């Protein structure tokens, strides 16, 4: 399945997130299409899109690819290993939940992923470890918005493709006007390089 067919299928789906989790297994050679979409993004428009969804002082960097308001968003996530380690030392990396359900697939790199059982309430959790695994290229995640999880030890330039549901719960922290055009240009360059590296990795595996 190519990128155009993937988006068309999501547009017709009653539950785009669940369908994406299935269709990720059928996606082929989308990295170059995504790299081109990132490279061609108009800067001012893209900066507004990032500001709309970005939470300050978080990792990874989220790059919106496509938005269907009140239905779903498609986002690329770029993990910066050095920024991640600085945030970890500062105590900013911890179990958390999102305000949306999502399905994602790793396109390049990988990370350690931890899922927690919650013996408390959604907003007053009592967490205990439930599952941990390494998620590498082609690995998928499907998480309900109330599920607490944590990502650790991302490999350099890890990129994942995520389909997010419309927000289910309020997130008062969304919006980051400190993310500048210079940040956008730097992240765009690194994201394009990582997507192209994913193509090279796949070609080497297929050889």
C-alpha cells in the first residue's frame, strides 16, 4: 500500500487509529514520500502546525504531516538522543499518558518501551510495570489515551509515524511558541535525513 492509498483508507474509516494499526503492516516505501512532504512543507504553515500540537520541554519533536480536524492527525516523531538524555537527567522523562489514542510504527531506529498498569484513577494514577520491550524498525504501538507509558534509550535519529485520534481529554500544556523557525529548519533537515536513511537501511536488508 502506498501513501495515497493509506490516507484514503483512513479518510473512509470509522476508527482511523485502529485501521492505521492494521494498515501499517501493508505500507511500503513511504519514507521517500514522507521525506518529500517534509522538505516541501511551507515554513510558516508548518510552524503554526507544530505550535498547535507541541508540548513544551518534551521529547520527541512532533512534525505534523496531515490533519483531519476532529477526526485524526498524522505526525512524524523525531527522537533526539542527546536532547532526550539531557531531559532524562533533568527528570523530565517519566511515565505519562496522552490526550489522544494513537497507533504508531517505527520507520528508523528504535527505543525501549514501557507500559504500566494503573491501579488508581486516570488523573491520580497508581502505576506498576506491566510490559517492556524494544521496538525497532517496523515495530508498532497501539495505545488507548488513558494508558501510561514511557519511552527510554532511543537510538540516534529514531523516527516513528503516528496516527492520533482527535483529543479525548484536555491537555492544558499544548502549544509551544518557543519553538522557532530555526528549530523547524534544523529538525526538518534531520528528519529528511533520517527518512532517507531508513530507505537505505531497507535496501541493504533486501539486498
